[in-house]
C-alpha cells in the first residue's frame, strides 16, 4: 500500500512539473518567437556581410591572379579489385 501511495505521489509530482513547464512555455511563447526571429535576422545579416567581403576580395584579386597553391588538386580514385565468388557445390 505504501509503495502504491509513493508511486502516485511521484507520478503526481511529474504531472505537476509538466503542467508548470507547459504554462511557462505558453506564457513566454511570444518572447521565444522574438528571440528566434532576432537570431534569424542576425544570421541573414552575417551572411550578407560574408557575401560583401567575398565580392570585395573577388574584385580586388580576380581568379586569374590566384596562387597555384590555392587551386584544387586532382585526385585519382583507386577502385577495389572485383570480388570473385567461389562456386557453390
């Protein structure tokens, strides 16, 4: 009987905690949306800044002047030898 009562108390505390989290979430939903919108705006502004920097570098030093060390190195692809299966008897 005591174990059942303790289980009910613990389950009730868990439900109360979930209700408290849901109520807090619902109360702060506007603030959460505002924070997410601000984060997206900052990411877009940062992306625009990176684009501007890239374009400025491209205008200052076109691709013709690129150093040989910066060019991509062609790689050879080694293929595995084909697997030969033994015939079944």
